[in-house]
C-alpha cells in the first residue's frame, strides 16, 4: 500500500463522510463500547482533524459518572483533549 503525505490524505477525505473508531458510552457509569461510527463532512467554518490520541479529563469523568444532569446525554463520545 502506498503511503500518502498529509496534503494528499486531506484531499482524499475532503467533503466526504468517513468512518472512525470511537469509545462510546451508552449511559452513566456504563462500560465504553469500541465501535465504528460515521462522521459527516465538516460544515462551513469547521475543520476535520485526524486524532491519534485523546484523554479523558475531569469534566468527561464527571459526565460519565452522571454527576451533572445537564451532561446526561447518551450515547456519548468523550475525549475532547486530543493530540495528533
């Protein structure tokens, strides 16, 4: 398989729906389910970035524990502190 540089890889997926692997929480304190999800193309003024690693911060942890009623929205994908 030929490896693409970053610019070529970006152009291949530009404006298209993609499939990603995500750890999905289906309810408070429920185990995460690793599954494939579909991600729609970005809207105007949005960008798509490739996430290699992410962590669960304290806000995510309290949401997963169901501590704040306003954060009890499921299914949910945590991990907004990304690097990559």
